[in-house]
């Protein structure tokens, strides 16, 4: 039995992916886990790690290797729109008024995991990197991968735990925003180094990226502000205005891909300069987010699952390294954030809650890992190990937070912060 035509196959794949994701989502809600957990598990289940082992004939029919490029293109398009909405939802006001605590925590939660990731890279480079990958590129990438915090997943967890308007929730969200922007800047430089195999070329690429960001702020943002003023005067975003914004996002993605840092950076940057005039950015995000979250992102998780072969992790040595990766990831993020929060004067319980929240990785980690696999910086075996690390750190956040920092008593401990962030499009 075969499915003729790539379109028919992709449609069937989408039906299976979305259906299984939603089905597993019921279990995720029962366990009080974010939807991203169900989507990651669904992706792995449909890949060679489960379906390919249990029912290889069905796997060969439904997810043949020859069809992977088509699914990959669709999932990458979904990622571009998702990163655009993340940029739209990014609020620079999160960084205002948080004092030295946010500065200390955000810096520590980048520097410590990056340093530990770089140290780990020295230990596993020869065993888990692809042949010919320079140690410098591998070290930079692993440091950046260890530094990420899943900003949208964190926002969803805070909303579900009713912690968005608490001091701890607002501080964690502000620090996560700084972390993600910093980690993505580091990753942009890493991508430039890997693609051009030279520091001079990478510096030129980085300079071009900085110049492009300046153009977005100085030229594109004022133009978008005019569009926003017309939209808010009507009380809605018209189809033409939405098409113009999406066109700009795709064009920005194309520009940064041409520069050499990755299309996702351009989409995020364009979203970040969209003005929030009278709720314009919120209207754009609302019209973009639902299709991306329900349909396109699960396709990305399935694509990641098809590339995740847990069976490559064999023997006690491999599993020991996998455990070491999880330990280093948690020690860097949780340890660095908690210690920095304590040194900033936060009580132990609140500081521990900050550390737990900052250790959330989820979707953003998978995006970085796929970039590393596409570039050939990491091997499929290391990719599988890092996916398990992302799954573990995301899954552990909610139960640990519930134990350390119950939502019922949080309102009694924290001063309520007015005008808290409202990220609704959290994966």
C-alpha cells in the first residue's frame, strides 16, 4: 500500500500529527503539563523511536524518508510564523523596573549554563559531534543550547498557575525574555561561524545583521506605526494590512537567511518592531497565532520526532552521557538562577521558584537543536540526547513549581504587579 502524491501524504501526516497531539493533550492537561509536552511526545511517538520500532511497515508507508523534505518545509514555514508571533509578543517593558535582581538573574542564567555547556563540549566533542566539526563551533553551539529558556512555554505555565501577576512570575518572565534574546544573538553568531568557517566572515555577517536590525528600528518600525494607526482607527486589522505585515515578516526572514544567520531571526526581529499602538500588535498576534499553534507547530514537533532516534543511545556509556547532559543543563540554569536570586536578596522559596522556572526549555530548545542538526554541528545521537533533556526539563517544571511554590499561597507572599504581561500565544 502506498499513498500517491506528496500532497496526499502530507495531508494524511498532518491528520495523524494533529490528532495524536490533541489526544495526548488530554493527558497533559490531566497531569497539569503544558501542551508542548504532548506535542513533543507525539512527535517522538510517530518517529523511528516508537512507530518505527513497533510497526515499521506502517512507518514506511506514513512517514517514508523521501517525504521528510516536504514535511520539513511546511514545519519550517510554521516556525517562521511562530517566531514572528514571539517577536510580536515580546514586550520591552518587561525589562523596566525589575532592578538589580533581574539583571543578576538574567546574566547568571546565561553565563553559568553557557560555561558549563562549553566545559561539557570539551568532554564529548570527539564522541558526539559530526566528523570535521571544529571544537570552537561545537563549544559555542552547545553553550548556546544550554542557555535557552522557553519563553512562551514559561508564560503558559505561569498563566496556568496564576503566577503571571506575581512578583516571582513577572521577574521570571522578564529574565526569560532577556535570556532568549541573548541566546538567539549568540546562536546567530554561531550559525555565521559554522556556515562561513572563519571568524572574519562571521564578524562581517554579524555586522550586516546589526545593520539590518538598525534599519528595522529606524525605517520599518515608523512605517508599521502608520499601518497600526490606520488599523486602530478602524478598530480592526484589515486583510490587506495583515497581508502587508505577513509579507514584511517573510521578507525579513528571507533577508536574514541571505545574510547568513537564519530565517527565524528575521521573522522574530520583524515581530519585535511591530508597534503595540492601541493593541495593534495583539490584533496581529491573535490573527496569526491560532493556525500556527494548532496546525503548523505540531508538524514541526513531528518533524523533530522523525529525526529523533532514541535507539541510537546504546549502552551504559551513552546513557551516562545523556544523564550528564541533563545534569549540566539543570545545574547551569536552575543552579545559576537560584544562586543569583538568593544573592539579590530573594527568600529561598522564591529564589528556588525562579530557578525552576528558568530551567524550562521546551519548544525553543527543539528549534535550536534542529538548527544544529541541519548545520551538521551535532550528531543524530547527541540530538536525541538533547531532545530528552528538553523533554525532562519542561516536564519537571510544573510538579516542582507546585511543590515549592503553590499558587494558592503565592498571592499572599507576593505583591501584585499591575499591567502584567499577557502572552497568550504560548506553545
